[in-house]
C-alpha cells in the first residue's frame, strides 16, 4: 500500500487519499481545476498511469450542490 501511495504521489496524485477496503482500493480527491470534468479527467489519467484501473467515480453530493 505504501509503494502504491508513493507511485500515485509521483504521478501527481498528492491531493488524493488512498484507502483499501473489501471492494478494492479507493482514492479520494480534493482537487482544484478549471472544471469538475477536468479534475476528474486528470485524476483518472494519473491513477491509470500507475497501472490501476478506475472502475467507478463517485461525487460528493455537497460538491454537486455548490
């Protein structure tokens, strides 16, 4: 898990928090970008650049309401 955290940080995911649970690995971001779509796209690219596969994206309801 520490090696993966280091790989993610090296890929630019230093604004993501890594966690593991029974469904797999989760990366929770608090990312600033010009748009929500740009923030998601850049996070996906960085995660997949580390050899992981993004299977699901969830947005915080509070963020959507803002």
